[in-house]
C-alpha cells in the first residue's frame, strides 16, 4: 500500500474539519466568549507543534508505522503495551465519533430513523472503502477535500452580508487570558488527532516534503476553523453559541440571498458527513491494521468487519447525548490530550533521538 503526499495532505484537511467544527467551537465560546476565534487560533498553533513532533518521530524510522517503530524505541514488550493503549483509545474515539455522527444526522435529517440504522449505513461505506487499502481512502480524500474547502468558502461568502464585526470586540478576553487557553483546549484535542500521521507516514514512498505537507494540511483545516468561529461570532454574537448544540451548523441556516439562495444548510450537512466519513474510515483503518499487526495476522483486511462491529457496539453504549458529546470530550481533553497526544509522542521523540545519537558519540 502506498500513499502520496497529496493524499496525506487532503486526509489531514478533511479529517480535522468536521467533528472540530461540530463540537469544539461551541466549547471555545463557553470559555472565551467573543475571542473564541483567538482560542481556535491558539489551538491551531499548538496543533502544528504536535504534528511536527509526530512527523519527525515517524521520519526517524522510514517505511515503518507506529506499531513497528515504537518497539524499536522502548523495547518489544513495553512497546506492545503502549501500542495496546493507543489501540484502545482509537477504538473508543472511533465508536464515540460514530455515535456523535449518528446523533447529528438523527437530529438534523432523520428523526424517525433508528440510530443503529444510521450507524450501519455509515459503517458499510467505511468497510468498503478501507478494504481497498489506505490508498483508496487517500483517493477519496483527494475528491472530498477540495469539495469541503470550496463549500466552506462559498457558505462564508454567502454569510458575509450578515456579518457584524463589532461583535468581535473587545479583542481581549473578558475573563482573563487563562480563559483564552482553556477555550483552546477543546479545539486542540480535536486538531491534535493529527498524530494519526504516526500510522500513515510509513506508507509514503518518499520522505521528502512530508513535514511541510502534514503541517500544511493541519494549518489549512485550522484556518478554516478560525474563519468559522469568527463568522459565528459576527452573526449571532458570543452568547448564543453557548446555548446551541451545533453553533456552526446553526448559522448556515441564516443564509438567504435575495430570497432565492436558501436552505444551504444542506451543503453544510454534506460537508460534515463527508469529513466524518473520512475520519471514521481513518480510525477503522488504524484499528484494523494495528490489531492485525499486534496479533500477527498477515491479511489485515479480515479484521475490518470485526472492528466495525466493535465500533458499533461502542457507539451504542452511551445512554444519551450527554455522555457522547459532553462527558467523553471532557475525558479526551483532560486525559488523552496531555498524555497520549502531547506527552508520549514528545517523550518517544526524545528517546529516539538520543538512541540514534548514542552510537555516533561512541
């Protein structure tokens, strides 16, 4: 399986936008108010650092994925234990994202359709795509990615007539700069999922321009999210987004150009569904491929069906929307972000660099 640089770029752009726009921007308004867009920008800068660390770590072991080189860094058994922890996290977040997707579709489109039916429809498409290999997912992102970016720009242009820039003032946080940092953590926990490159860079045929490509993909997604946060504030102000479940989606319903171009929120739904599809397929690939490698299964595609069933069971486990869209994101922000997204990749990079320098010193 091979992945091109262009495919890596669009994979990162596409997977980073959907869930972040759907859930994280509202959290930024809760903490930062009218400077939520600055919190998102701060999260963007931090996510670029996380991406840089992950890319540099992967480039130290060309042609290897995370499940392979983590044992080279900290030893066979300790490496397997750590990889199991990451697998568990990927399974959990994959299932929760599937549930969040189903809740969104249920509330906005198919309120009389059972949630499990919505999940199965998505999972069937995920399994079909992932069975084609990472290159198939990459080709999908090359088509879906530009569509998503173009649609976001188009919707923003339609919304400009309703912009009231004075709602962005004052440009200083009313609750202190600590609120700016707190407001960035939710978005950062989503953008930080760019650590997926640990499982992707090993499939690239070349190591050139990988860092620029990965950082560029995350940067483009982050810039679009900053624009969304600023647009939301300029249209409905800093207070109303804290009461909406999906504030970014809600402002798309404001579009009305000469009473002719309306109901453009359907495009927003497509953008979110396409983005979530790529993200879920990415997690399905990482968990299927990683589980197969862990248990020594050569034909990793045999695992996609089993993993898909596990993801559905995890998605069905939350009793209500509070667990899936509030409780789990808090756990993700407070536990997974500092330890598994930031701390461990940085520690592994330091150990790997020291191990590679040691022979040279001798």
